[in-house]
């Protein structure tokens, strides 16, 4: 599947939003003590599966925002698993959002650095400049 053109502004904004959400969720979950981060092996597997699926989607060529959308069904299943096993939903989603946000922020800032300067400023590219008349060869 061919990916859309790079959207560094969207990827960077989405990455930063996920990163801050992940930090907030982990901070909230840590109020419950260290036991909030103890999961049954099934939830550990779900967490690993979500991260591996995310990385595989990026390797396949999905844009960052598409890779996050592809993982919505996985996040729903993880939410159901957290509820069934009486685990902290905030800890589980916080870890996922922290990883996705860190990767998205790195990809968005890298794509932004590789973007041509005129497209970053939003201005139309300037016309090629001609050399002044004094620089042109004389008498040919």
C-alpha cells in the first residue's frame, strides 16, 4: 500500500499530543502505586503486540497518522483486557501512547528537517534569478 505524502506537521503534532497524553496517563496511574504497572502475561503480550504491529505498519510504508488509526482495534481489545483482568487502563494506554508519541515526534521532526525550506514557510517558490547584465559575456 502506498503511503500519502509526508505530513510532518500532522505527524509532529500528533506525536507530541500522544507523548503528553502518555505522560499524563502514566502519572495518573502511578498514583495507585507500583502495582498499577503489574499486568498479567496476557496484557503484557497485548502491549507487545500493539507496539510490534505499530512498527510493522511503519515499515510497510504507512504514514504515522495511518499507523495510529490502524491500531484502534488493538487498543479496543487492550481496553477490554484491562477491564477483564482488573488492571490499570491508564497505565496500559499510557505506555502505548508514550511509545507511539515518542516515535511520532521523532518521525515528524525528522520529516520536518528534510522538508524544503520554502514549503515550511508556506510561501510559493521564488522564480529563478537571472544574473546581472554585467556578469553576462560581452561581444559574442
